[in-house]
C-alpha cells in the first residue's frame, strides 16, 4: 500500500491511497489541475482513480470534485448527509446520482482489494468521518478535522502502520493571533481542530512496534509552523518509543507540494 499527500492545509486537502490494483483519493479540496498534477507525480493518470472518499463537505475538502468527476466519472463515497451538502453547494448540483454512494460510520465497505472503515469524527460538519484503509495485511489510518479524540477514535486507528493525523495549530499562536475571538473558539473547541499538543498525545496512544510513518496534516498557515509541529510530535515519539531503533518517520504534509509517497511492503 502507498499514501501520498497531494495537498494538506486549510486551503485545500487531497490524499492519494492505493494498492497494486486500486487507486483512490481521500478528499478533493484543491483544483482539478492540482489533483491531476499530483496524481501524475505518483506515476498514474486521473483515469486510474476509481473513487473519491469525502470526509466532509467543507470547501477545502471538496473544491475540485465537480470538475474532476466531469472529466473522469469517478465514483464518490461519503455519508448521506455529506453527499446531500455536496450536491446542494453551488457548482455541484449536477453530479450524476449513479456516481454517489452513501456510507455509514462503522460500516465497512470494499473497493476491489481495499477494505475501508469510516468512523465518526467530532467536527462542525454534517456527519463527518475519518477513514482507515486496509489491504495486503497493512493498515493506513487517517483523521483530520477533529476537535478532540476519545477511546472510540483510538480504537479505529489502532494498529495503523501509516498515520495521517491533524496537527492544525499551536495554541499560543492561535490565541495571540489576529483571528476574531469567535473563530479562535471554534478552532480550539471540541468540534474544531487538533492542536500540535493534542495531536502528539493522540499519536502517543497509538504507537506500536510496526508503525512506519506519521504524517502531520491540515496545518494552519497563520497559526502554526511546520518545524514547531514536527518538534512537538518528535519529542513525544522519542520519549515513548520502546521498540528499538526503527522509530517511525515523521513527515509534515505540505499545503502546496505533494509529499514523497510512503509505502508499506
């Protein structure tokens, strides 16, 4: 299995996940052109993408979906509420119904050799989800746009060999920054976004000897620094890693440039 972050941040999100036989995107929150460029950098063509899985309807997760599916007739998966919001949004009203597939949190589904498990996330959207994807005995876990985590979310992400986890903001930068107070409260609230510190604590709970890669995602341009998020998580991992020298690689997903693909063998 392979994962590549095509774009990550408050301005747009798109992740490629694939196996030898099946290729999907998680979210489509950048332009169709940027999605196509990212897919080509992996060595694929847009027509190889069999499905787009949507986490929720916010524009930074669905911006490019309408144009992409018009060109490629790609299947779309999301919760019923997410799909309804997607189709109601300006510019997305003509999505063919035969491309839409409603899913439910905690109900597994398959796309060829990929086993996909959606799970509920606390965010101010219409029934948002995170996803785990499994194939060939490997597991990838993805959770962004969540204001907090609990034992339920941990139980879904457990045993992930690749973790794609939100590290949205530094609390101090957020609180002293120029955002309106109401927006600060939203971001820091239980249905907002994870801080670097909360992300590090979540990751600490999930460490296991077979974890290979940790990608820090959905980073705020105004309220975080890549180096700060990286060092916060690196310190927690270093303090809690007890399985020898094979410490997981920590990568900060870039908002503008696709990450180098990470693979599981």
